[in-house]
């Protein structure tokens, strides 16, 4: 009856014993992020709401000078477990009461040289400028990391396939990366080979694999200029476990970040296509964004424009979103108060355009 509860207790006991054992021989450090906000929308029937968006706790365990373990747990929307009654009257934990709790990172890293680091486990997929910074609210001026174009979700469902359209938000497998610095050029790369998209998060018997990564170049100039190219390839089931419909997907995401002193301008454009393995139902889609922010003292005003086209062959299904806002730095890029307004427009007149205004606090530690 209390099998799930017992499992949770055993897991926490194991973590405690592991922490005590490894603490005798390794350096253990903690950091993380916190963000809470209030948002209100003009969508019909919607109401303003407070949202404890996230508490991220990140642990880094340095085993020696070459090896370390990294873990990140994210408590999103004030998640909690509730022991509830099942249909037969017994108590169960098999009910999601509120919010989300995710182990976003759990991987081992071994540094062979600066230009070659090998990682294995679960991690945010190294795609684009922002995917690995999904919960890192204090390092950007936005109220939340924007997700209406390149980093867009399929939907708000809990299906892990819905986490991202153009790539995997999370990945589980192998990740190789590194960087090389010279007097004229800084070069960084990441390549991962992981379980592909699936209905169930990261099952051990995953029957298909994904490949992705990115390359970034930063010439040594009087200003910052970092071109980036990300890619992703996968085969996945878009039907149901009982009635599979296998698709293949290829995504390319070029972009560039420009910076001079306190001004930052950034853009990426994603081009992707899916088709059934038999070659039918070929769909191409795209998205892009451009944003800019400028810091003056403790004030950072920012603007962002995003565009999403779910099917390039259709003429009336595009979506666009514009955002303006301002961040006040209590501690520069560590603690902020933010206010912003978003405008979301649909090309299809049958859909309701809307505005969202919000204010919040982001804290890093």
C-alpha cells in the first residue's frame, strides 16, 4: 500500500548515505536559482496568478582535478506530493497534485584536456544559446526564458515529447565537448549521442537514438561576435505506444551573438522538418527570434521579437510575439526585479490575440 512512499524514503536515505561517504574524499559545492512572479493576461476567461516558477538546486562534486559529478533538481510551480486515495480506497502517491519536480541534470564528467571533456548521464541538451540556461533566470533580463520560437514547446502537456519542437530539451546518454582558446580565436563544440524522443522519460530500453550538438566561434575582436550552429537528428514515434507512427527529424539552428560593453544583441533561426519513415507527410517548419538589451548602472531594458511558422506550406498559421521589459539589479546578474509586457499575435483571425504583463523576482545563489 505504501510501496511508492517507501521507494521515496529509500531514495532519500541512499542520497544521504552517498553524501556522507563521498564527502570524506570529495569537494561538494552548491548553487542554484529562484524565481517567482505574477502574470495577468487578456485571454478570455483567464485571471492573474502568482507563480513560484522555480527553485533550482545544483550540486557539483569534485572527485579529483579531472572528474566531477553534477546534479540539478528543479522544483517548478511549487510542486509537492500528496498521498491520496485510489479508486479502491488505498493510499497512493500515483497522483500528481501540483507543480513539477525534475532531475534535470545527473551526469559524470571527466576532463582529459581543456578541449576534450567526456560526460555521461542526463543533461540539458547543448543546443543553441539558451537551452542549458532554461532555469537560470538571474543571468538573463527576462521574466522567464522565452519559449515562443526556437525554444518552443509542442504543448503544455506532461508528455516528455512535448518539451521542445525543434530538438530535445533533456537528453540522456553521452556528451563530448570542449573549447580551444588562441590569440585570434576561441572555439567551442558539443556533440551528444542519446536516447531519442519518447513517450516515457528516458526509459532504459529506448529503441532509437538521437544525435545533436553545436559549434561556436568567437574571434578576438574589439567587440564580441559569436556565430553558432546547432543541429539535431532523431527518429521517434509520433503515434501511440500501441499504434506507432515513426517519424524522422532533422533540425539546423544558425545564430549569432553580438556584444559591445553593456549592449548585447542575439538572434537564432531554426529550420526543421519531419516526415514519416515511409516518406509520407513531409512537414517543414521554422522559427526565429532577435533580442537586445542594454545595461546602464543597475537598469537593463530589453526587447525581443519571436516568430514561429508551424508549416511553411500553409499561409495563415504563423505566430508572432513581441516583448518589452526592464530589469533592476539588486546584485548585478545575481538578484533582479523584473517587469515586462508580451504581445502574442496569430495570423489566423479565428484565434484570439492576447497581451500578458508580469512582474517578478529572480535570485541566484
